């Protein structure tokens, strides 16, 4: 494992594959990684880390706070409403808002600490087989309610591609998410959706070509 070299490779890929590399941010998914490896990752000058479990992100946040190291924490996993309170103070971005009730809870907890919480809406583009995320019709039904939430700032969309290797299918998922973002911007958001969180270790190059602005990479950095 050579974290530094892996990160350099990914940064090169961003330059090669993205139509707008200056907009792309690397989220290092640290869910498999002990804090020692995250420390190494931070020496590359990158500092966005993503976790998918509340308990784990809490522990890691505390560890790096104590060491006075600046990390930008992103929550990328399924978030239960009753656990929002544990992370709200410390996360920069929640990638995985998939229900109105969750959005309302985030809004409420953010309001209590005077914070505007940036979030992405997770959309289930591929359909039945992957269960996570809003389906698009449900999201559209909730938009007016979501827009009332003053302490919630929706900055874009996220999706999980299916676990398959077929490039054509993956590419379609990513380009569909980009089209959905453009349509939603026109109909409801007046251009305020700027982010697309899509692409992981096995498919981030395709996602970059299709316009990703956040790639979430774990295995390729840490293994
Ligand atoms: C684990 C995970 C990733 C990273 O997956 P890798 O294949 O290890 O790069 C990205 N996004 C989410 C939501 C994850 O849970």
C-alpha cells in the first residue's frame, strides 16, 4: 500500500478524465482505514474524508480534533434520523439524504446550533436493484417541503452505481444523474445544484468523464 502514490494517480486521473478538473474534489473513504493510514493520507495535502457509520466517524473526528488536524468530514452512508444529533456539529457535507423526514431532522438539529448544513440528495437512478436513495418521483413530490427547510442547503445529488462491471451501464447511470441535475436545476433550483457525488474505486474514471464533482474513493487509496 502506497497511499501517497495512489492519491497522486487519482489526482492525475481527475486531470485526464474530467471536463472540469478544477471543480472535482477527492473524498477519501476511510471506512476500512485505521487513523494511522488517515494520518498518512493527510500528508498528501488532501483532507476530505468520508465515512458511512456514525459511531466510527465520531471516533475519528474526536481523534483528529485532539491532534488539531484539519479534516473535512463527509457522511456518505445511510443515516438514521435518531443519529443526526451525533454528527451535526462536525460534518461538512452529508451525501446521503434520502427521505423528507431525515431532511427535516437535519434541518432541526442544524437550526439548534445555528448552522446551515450542506447536503446532497441521494437518488436511486438505477432502479429496484439498489435500494438506497430517493426515487426521482418521490423526491420531486417532496421538493417544495424540502425548500422550506431554512437550515438545509441542498448543493447537489449523489448516487451509488450498481455493483457491476459493464462500462455502458455505469456510464448511463452517471450521465442520467447529470441530466437529472440539469432538469431539476431548471425546474426547481435555479442553478443552485452544483455538485454531483458519483464514482468509487472501480468506476471513478467513468464518473469523472460524465461530470462528477465528488469522487468517493476508498479501496484504491488504502489497499
Ligand atoms: C465504501 C463506499 C465508497 C468507496 O468504495 P471503494 O470501492 O472502496 O472505493 C464510496 N461510497 C460509499 C457510499 C461507500 O459506502
